[in-house]
């Protein structure tokens, strides 16, 4: 099995983008941050804070990206519904030649 940081990141991001598991991952990440049980305990000053920093930065980055995409989708939908003005409507013109 190929184990890498990139594969863990992709797995985490894909879980956050899945609406079925999104809130479970957010809640699990928050519980991990406040829990005394970590991959590297917070007793060790820099190394202990590093895993918490990585988890919180991934969580903030991905949730903010999801919120940004949702706002853009809503903006695009509202733009499509409001663009049906008279200026955008097709105009039928009967052309007549003048001799």
C-alpha cells in the first residue's frame, strides 16, 4: 500500500466534499483538536502542536473553499434568473428592400 501525506490529504478532502460525511469529519476534527489523545501529544512543545496545526489548517482551508464554491453557485443561479430582461430578449425584424 502506498502511504503518503498527499494520499491522506486527498482522503480528508474527499470526505469533506461528500455531503453525507461532511459534518462528521468537521466534528471529528474538532474533537481531535480538543482531545488530549493525539498522534503526537501536546506535552512535547513544537512537535505536539504541529499535528494540531495541520488539522486545523486543513479544516479551515477546505471548509472555506466549500463555502466559497457554494456562494459562487448561488450567485451564478441568481444571475441566470435575473438576466431575463427586455434587452436580452430576441427581436424579430422584417427586412424590406428599398429600390
